[in-house]
C-alpha cells in the first residue's frame, strides 16, 4: 500500500482533470448529460483508479487499476477529438490537451511496466 499523492502520474492526471472540468463548463448545456459528463467521468477515472489501486495490498492488484486508468486515458483521448470536431474546443486547446493526455498515457504505461518487473 502506498500514498497515491506521491505518484507523479497521479499528480499530473489530477491537474488534467481539473482542467477538463473548467473547460467543459463552456460546453453547450444540452451536452450536460452527454459529452460533458462522459469526458469528466473518464478523466476523473484516471486519478481515481490510481488512488484506489494504491490502497490495494499487492503490486499485481495495483497494476490492474493502472490498466483501467490507461483505458480511461484512451477514452479521454477520443472524447477530446470528438469535442474538437463538434466545435466545442479550439484546435489549439485540443493540441495542448491531446499532448497532455498522451504524456499521461506514457507515464501510466511506464508505471505499469515497473510494477510488472
């Protein structure tokens, strides 16, 4: 068991989630139960699963939660593309957020590899 707050990937994914929440405030109101909700849930799922995994008793169990976080990061990656294509976010914002989510995915994959060695 370890403190999730000590993980750089948790810190980065938490900060990313805060940005997503702020950004989605500008989404159309008719998306509140659609894309707004989806992208918020999938982005918050990344640090949430890391926190839950850190409460487990083995690296194997933590690794399972890291894998779930990777899946959630891939969901966010698509949802950002969808938001851009629907005109909800500007291309420059999309580029920055896409860079961030891909960095988080790389960090998660590296963490997963470390857990499995």
